[in-house]
């Protein structure tokens, strides 16, 4: 995928050459690193030149079978090295030079703090040497790393260390050999000085695996939770998926400068330090959970991604959708399944639905890509995981695991496609998935509209399901999807109806555009509780009355459905109020009484209650209307939140005080985590009230907090409601944590999401904070990302100043780190959906970006898709 041109899935061609072994030698230097790459190359197709990828590197020399080539024997362009007239098999030696310090986009080899590290997925290896940088070329790597011994005592790469020793001039070296062949994107190198936390894992077959966590000096104790998470993940994958680790050592390095969460490099994961380091004072319960899930995710890639990898980058969901599904299942098996499911659904309904409705809409297996980094999306990852989950729902656990076993057996050691995966599931799971495959090729969010008809005399219930999916661009009409719809029936009194299959739940398989499902022996009119567990990533259209939703909320056997009905009640209330004048807004007593019952419910998991009293995010609400009236939706949402809080103040406050008493200590045990989640949700509602007692309640929680969850929650709640205590709390927090970048990220996020008119001034002030750095993606995402995503009222300022402000920061980031710039531009892209003058103001800023002479291809792709050119 070369510069500013679009690549298509349909044009895929197998490589003309392959590389079987690669010997690398790195002479590390902060500003001038030399790389000697010696490959054994094999011709696969005759009469074709060898075309190697390369970017931002200096070519020093090329040799074939140790014979140096002269300048007329090869062609070196901006991003390719082309060599003609080559034998069938030969040794290729390429020497390159690069500058790791100037490499601020954090791809390839770069300097993070005082260490060297690499990031090669998707196409970073070409910033290290000229190579066949594509995942269907797999080689056995041996890597020699040479560096100053004092500054870089640890020299790491993939696989096992096979040699090390001293060299002249205070240097030393280490040589690593990875016995598993792999694509270049899984290569990693790290050199630096670290604290090392060690552990072990004894595999099911009795091998002892060495576990090593490399963290910044002084942070060893903070890696303990990550180590334990890794041990849990290794055990879980043996038990649930029958998959065992395949090397004698597993290393994890935590670095501060990293574009994403983490990276699954074979035997040497590199992690954003945010997903390794935690202690009670500095990390929230959500942080602890995030570490466990990201550690799991990267570990699970060892089989789904590394042993079996992708043929080409259009197949990214092959490894990512499947691995997200696996990490979600891990979290659900070791924690609360309902809470994890709800968290996953929130991401789909807010971020994925909006991506799929906007200019970046693409199927989970994209067909056209300009910059691959732009396709590490919620669609590929999270909708991809939903697609795997639907296969799981259709097959059941046992047949799903048979399909998985078949997949591993057939494709181990290979670079394969999403179709290969579905083939394996069809064969192993004994099912026809031909129509189901449309989920891989068709973009967009289907809507399933449902109507019901009950015939008292014949005791027959008929549900009619009809699917549709918006057509995007010049696309043909969409073909109907294969949609699994979980169904539960409740009587009007709230009893769960036992169905003809003897169960309380059944699975409807919608395969046609319109389809009827009949149920016999239904003795009374019932409430259909549809799409249980969010059994498909679709929008449901069923005209529920408030009473029906209240019944589901109170009585469904399914925790997800109870939560979802609360969400539907809130959503109806917000959307209804969004079309009336402020003075005429109102809340129904059905809604208020439902929430009152939830708040006082002592039987349900407190974490679920916490989730049930949280209103849908603004972004999720935007997705439910065709043309977004920003002010109307935000005003109505605030009205609903505030009215609930005011009406139920006594109950909310009482439950809040009860929760405090029940917690006592700051431990990470599941019941305390759940109580803290509930407590902070309660405070979140109460915080909308502007009164002395609430202001004091928030300030008191902050002052008496024994853990980060409680102190940052208090600060956030003070912040979004502009409570009187905000200034003091914010200053105290900053004073306590100003030198801890990871904790300051939480503070920067409060600055970015402050809803006051002066927010952009506050952000500009924060740019000067000693902890802020334009080079550090975590800092930038916290401060600017919070403004763009979590501050809708100011980002969408009616004068366009929010759009203009974001654009100015994007222009700056375009030069430093285009990948981060391209992630932050997201809220500016769907200008067509925003109503009123805002639409044109957004477009104006996109045009401004489009006119920049040096716009990175990351931004070029998104801006041009958005502008439709
Ligand atoms: C959990 O997928 C879920 C998703 C690519 C980088 C990590 O392992 C990864 C890498 C991006 C976006 C999200 C995630 C990752 C990346 C991620 C991490 C943990 N292969 Br980009
Ligand atoms: Zn991944």
C-alpha cells in the first residue's frame, strides 16, 4: 500500500518472492542506527523483479550473494527498492540507516523515554529495512542487538536469547532466535534500563514458562497485577480453548510513548504503560480491568494472530475480531458476564454505529484502503467480535470449539483469510454459513423492525421481523443478513413464559427480508423481549410502551435485557423531550418509579444497578436520529438526568451512604469494585443538582478517598457539573499527581471535558503543563480527545469555535504523529448528519485541512472520504 493511492482487496496477488530466514543486526544509536538485514530469498514466480518496501530510511548498500550491487543494478525510490535479474534462490544483504530520535510518529524503531523500542504493525518494519513487508511472507528471524552497555543493559528481541557478550567501546550485544516463522509485523526490539518483575507459569503439559515484565525503574510493584492477569489468561486459554503457550519465555515491556494499547509481537509484547502499571493510589477499578483485558488480548493473539496470521491487511478482523471475542470471553469468565456484555454493547451502539453510518463506513473486512492504520477501527475490532459472537450463538459453545479446533489444525503456521476461518467453522461446527458471510462483505447497521400479532382464540402469537440496511454510496441494494435474535416472552404481570422448547429463551434466525415466527400455546398477550444479550449488532425497531419496558426492567430473567429496557426508557424520554420547548419538558411517573425501584433494589448486583441508572451517552443518542439537533438532544438529556436526580434525591443519597458503609476498604475484590461503581453512578446523578449539600458530598468523597476510583470520580462529577468545589479539587489533584503522567492523563481529560465556555483557554493553558507533551499520545488523547469526544456541548459550539480549535491541533499533530491526528479527527467527519449552521462550519474546517500541502495520507484518506472527493 504505497503513498496516497488506494489499494483494493480484489487486487490481491500472492508474492513473487518469499523470504525464509532473516538475520538482523542492529547497531543502536539515538540518532544514527545502522541495520544489516540478511535474507534468504526464494523466487515463487519467474521473470518478475523483487520489489521491497521501505520508508523514511537511508539505503547504504545492497548485495546479492555477498556481491555488492552497483547503483545501476537496482532502483531505489521513496518507498521501494527494486532489483531485477535475480536467481531462483539467493542471499540478499541490505544495509540501512535511520534516526530513532526524530521518529515522532512512533512507527518502526524509535526512542521512548530512555529506551529504544519498535512498533511494526501494520507496516512499520519497512521503516527499519527494505523488506517484503506483508503478512503472507513469513521468515525465521535471528536478531543481534548491539548497544552501549551502561545506558542499555537489557537488549531484547523475539524468541530465545542464544548468545550475548561484551564488545569494545563500552558496548555489548545479545542475539535472539525465534524458532517460529513470522511476518515482519510481529518483529520487536527493545533496548534500555528497566526494573524486571519475574514470574512463572507451568503449562498444562508441565513446561515452565518464564514471565518477565520490564518497567521503568521504581515501578516494579506496579506490574504485579499485570503479571497475575497474564497467569490467569494463560490458564484460561488452556481450559476454554485448549491452547497452550509455545515458547519458554514471555516478555512484556511497558513504554510511555506508544500509539495504541499494546502489541502482540511474538514472545515480546510491547505495552503502553497505561495497560501494565497499577496500584491502588494511582489506578482506578476500570484501569485494573483494562490491564487484565489487554494483557489477555495480547496473550490470546499468540494463537489467533501469530501462529495463524492474516494473508493480507484486508483480513485484519480475522485476528482482531476473533481476539477481541476471546478477550471479552476471558473477562466474562473471570468477572461479571453481564457487566462485560453491557460494556461491549455500549461501545458498539455509540462508536461503531456512528462509524458505520458515517463517511468511514466499511465492512469488517474492508475492500479499499489508503492508509492501513486508519482501519484499526471499532468496526474491524468490535463489530468483528460481534460477528464471531453470532457464530458462537448459532453454534453453541461445544460446536464453536469444534470449529476452533478445526481452524487451528488446518491453518497453524499459515497466513489465511476470513473466508478460511468461516470455512473451518462451517466444517468443524457442521453448519452452513454461506448467507452469514455477508456480515464480512456488507457494511452498515441493519435495522430489524418487529410487529406482533396475538390471536386469543387459537392462542397463537406471531412475530413478524423485517430487516433493512441503509445503502451507502453507489452500492447496490444490500442482501439480507443472517441475524440471530434471542427472544424471551414475559406476561404482562412479568412472569417469564416457558416456550415450546421447554426453555425460557429461544433463538429466531432471521434470514429473509421479512419473516414470520409463530408461537403456539401462548395463553395470554405477552411482551416480547427481543435481541437478548444483544444477539446481533443491529438496531431494533419495536414500539414498546413505557409500561412494557418497566415490566421487562423489573422482571426479565436476563440482566442485559433489564439494563437495555432502562436504556430504552431513558432514550424515549430524552428523544421525546428533545422536540418540545424547555418549559414543556416532563418525565413520566413510570420512568421515575422504575428508577426508584432500581435504586432501592437490594437483590441485584450493585454494579448492574450502577449501569442501569446511567443515561445513554450523547453520541449514542446522535445515532438514533437522522439529523442531529445538538442543542435539543443535550438539553433534553440534561433535563432527564437532573429531573431524576432531583425527584429521587432522598433515595439516591441514602443508597450512596449505604454503599460507603459497605465498602470500608479499598480492595480490588469484585464486590467492593461493584459497590464503588454503584456509589459513583449514584453520585453522578446527584452531581447534577446545584446545592450546598451535593457540593459538599462531592468534595467530601474527594477528600476522604482511599483510592483513585473515588477521587477521580469526585473530580469528574464536579467537573461535568461545574460544581463550586471544582477549582479546589482540580488544584489539589494536580498538586498531588503533577509528576505522574498516567495519572495526569485523568486530570487532562477533566480539563478537556469541562463544559464551561472557557474550556479552550484551559486546554491551551494545559499545553504548557510540565507533564504535557505533544509527542506523547496518551497525553494528547486525554486532553484533546476528551474535548472532541466527551465535551459535545463545547466541541459543537454553535459559532464553530470548537471545530476550529480541534482543527488547529490536528494541523500541529499532522506533523508530529499522523496516526494520532487521524484518530482524533473522527468527531469532525460526520458533518452531513449535524443540523443547522454547524454542518457548514464543520465542513469548512475539513476543507481547510484538505488544502494543506503536507497533509499526511492518514488524514487525506479520512478528510476526502468525508468531503466526498
Ligand atoms: C484490546 O490489536 C483490544 C484492542 C494492534 C494495535 C492492540 O493487539 C492489538 C494490536 C489498536 C487498537 C486496539 C487494540 C490494539 C491495537 C486493542 C488492544 C487491546 N495488534 Br491500533
Ligand atoms: Zn489485537
